[in-house]
């Protein structure tokens, strides 16, 4: 695909959420600076190398393609809410498909809800990415158990999530957003404080090796976890 055709294809989609470098100096016009965010994550150089990777809630697929570029053996991306929408609703799977074509990528995209995922219908993975997903789920604690079940022995989980830092308490608590209290988005359900998410991860069987705040997006935290 030449540069002109690539530019035309990328510009044909107006619903980009991720900013993705697609070659030839072309970057999708996403609404969030994904490249800046991922720098803050401090991902070790060999984190994905030679690993089977699952990206949960992939949307346009920035993190899927990033893992592939960093040497993942294979990458599977799943999404249900965004990919289940038609293009007339702005969000759809079109951004992912365009990026995959431009990058000549081997990432596999599957229309699937995390809550329906099992090792039998999806497989098991060495590394799972869960970025910007947990607080959208009605049952986040259950979701963490499902994720753990999808990991191989000694597998790793990299989770990025909104955490409510406004709560003046040392206790593990989670704020419930019944309407659009968080960012004006009715699909945001929960805001655990960092201690709550830490303990949820530990109680579902993960060892949290480190966690820290995303300086580019305050109230977002990154957790590095492993299955013992």
C-alpha cells in the first residue's frame, strides 16, 4: 500500500480512539496520546518477547500492535462493547482492521466479552494486558478471577485502570458511579482506590510486583502482576 492510499484509508475512519503510528509518517487521529501513556508504563524491553499475549478491550488495537512490535510470539485481541457497535455509532472494529492492514499485522481480533472467556474457547496466555477496562465492568472482582484463569503458570498481568484518589481513608474502598459521575460516561461503574485494587489482585491470586500512578493521566494507575 502506498502512502497516499494509506492516508486515504486511515482518514476514512473518524472514530479513532488510539493514536497509532502506522508507517510512512502517518498517525491515526486518536483522542488519547497512547504513545505518551505507554512510555509511563515503563515496560521492560523483554516483557512481551517470545510470549503469547492477550489484549482485553482492544478498541483500535494500539496495545495489541505495540506488544507485537516488541516481539510477542502471538497476540490475540478481544473486544465486545466497541467492536459490537456499527460504524454509524462512531466506534466499531474498523479502526482495528485499518491499523492491522496498514501494519501488515498478524494480531488476531476476536469479538468476545471478557466475562464469556474461558481457556476452552480462547486459550491461555503468557501475558495479559487489561488497559482501561476494569472500571467499565459491572463485576470487576469476578473479572480478575477470569483473567487469572486465562494465564499460564507464572503468567503476567499488566493492568491499567482508573483509581479513585479522592477518598480520604487508608482503607480499601471502591466508589460506585451509578450514572455518569466519572468523566460524564455512563459506562464507568467503579473507582477502587489503589489499596482496594491492590488487595483485589492479591485476593484473586496475583502477586503484585509494583504499581504506580500514570503521571500523564492522574488518577490512573499501572499494576504489574504475576501468577506465583
